[in-house]
């Protein structure tokens, strides 16, 4: 039981590592934010989603804020 609780606490703590990323289109000034849709108990998947979103905006020429 203690291992399960420790694992849950660790996962909840690491969930804060998947912070949103904000991008701005230099041509129009439009702003967009990359967020994770995965629940916080899966921080690795959440960070993967944000990374993919960030790469897509970077390819379009948007600048990270």
C-alpha cells in the first residue's frame, strides 16, 4: 500500500513539469498556447503532447514567448 501511495505522490509531483508553452505569430501577433490534454498522473505523456504542439508551431514560424 505504501508503494502505491508513494508512486501516486511522485506522479502528482512530476505532473507540474509539463508546463504549457506560449507561441506568438510574428506576422499577425496572434498568440497560442500548447497544453496537455492527458491527466496529470501521466507527466511523460503530457510533456510529449506539449513538445509535439511546440514543434508544430515552430515549423510554422511562430516564436516561443
